[in-house]
C-alpha cells in the first residue's frame, strides 16, 4: 500500500487532493466527529493518527485503505459502511439465507448494501442484533478474547434460589466445559416462574438456555436487551434503525480498536 502524502497544496475542488486522497478533516466530519473546524482541532491536538502516525493539518487519506484512529479508537471511514440495530422477533433465523425458506433477519433490513448479522440469536430468541457490512468491527465483536458483554432477560420455570444464582455467577458445567463467570440477578417472580437478567461474555451455542437448564430452571422466553454498549427499549419486534456515530465509535472502543482472526459466535 502506498502511504498517503503528508502535506501538499490545497485541494483544487471538493477537498479532493490531486493524488485522489481526501482531506482528513473532511473524512472525520463525514464520520460524525463534528464540524470540519472541530475536526481540525482534534488533529491539531494530536489526537488523530493515520496508519499509526500522528496526523497533522493538511494530511490527506485514502478512506478505502488507510486506518484512522481518534484517541486510540478506530474510526470507520470507508465509504458505504452501514450499521443497523434490529429488534429480532422470535421465529426468524439469524442468517442471510435459509434453505428451509424461513424468514431471516436480513429480510427485515434494506436489501442494499448487503449486510450480515454479527453473531447469532437462536430461532426462538428475541432482542437486539447488529447487522453491518463492516467486517473488521464484526470480527472484533465476535472474537472470544474481546469479551463483549451481552445482556439477556430470561423468563424461566420456577424461582431460582441463592444456590442456583450462585452457580450461574460462578460458572456452570456444560458438555463443552464450564462457562465463564456471569452476572445473574432475579428481577421478578410469579406464581409459576421468574425473570432473570443474565450477562455473559462468551458466545457458545444456546448458552443462556443451557445454563438455566443446568441449574434446574428451563427458559420459557429469552430476549437480548443489550449488546455491548448498544441498547434501545423503543424498537418494536421487527423494527430496526441505523446506528448513531457515537454508537459506532463505542462499539469500536468496546473491541479495543484492533482487528483479529475470529471464530463464528453462536449466542443464546
């Protein structure tokens, strides 16, 4: 990759440099960092880096290839990236295509540009799901080493006692090994069951359901209420919205702003 020029004469039109690069402040402003003047101040304060080097005013970048960070957090600057937050309803498959012809999460968001779900929610699990065409961010969010927290509300049979809650918090022995410590608290009780809030950092297949089953309280309904820093109680089942710039930056901050090889995640 050819490094972009550090300095040069003013762009002739549209803030595009003769070599095809864009002025850094324009790229930052388009990514939601504020006005161009505010972005110039970020650069002047030494808070912006391009490919690991502290940027200076007048820097031009190639958004398709250059890596831009602000305060150490990667900023998605490649044109065409989209991020959708979906409230997945039950009986919808978390995939781009289902051989059985069932409805998929991709059917619920715009056809173009093509996006894919980040991680998975089971067919009968509901709640928040991120869809994007940003492969770097998706890899980071699903990598086990990142430990991005996911919060679920589980309606279970029976009322878990202190011993059951302690097992959920300390780790439950499953057929694929002991789970990592989780956060678990009782939020509501009824004559026939209870509601639990459970926060996990892993992504094993049907993990929350298997954990609850193992402690003697099978799940009747499961809803993911938070994914990393993302939450939205206003989205009805089947509704989606684009992420705000601050939410995208928060996701990059949550994964440490570094890409990594990943394994596919299978939540809940």
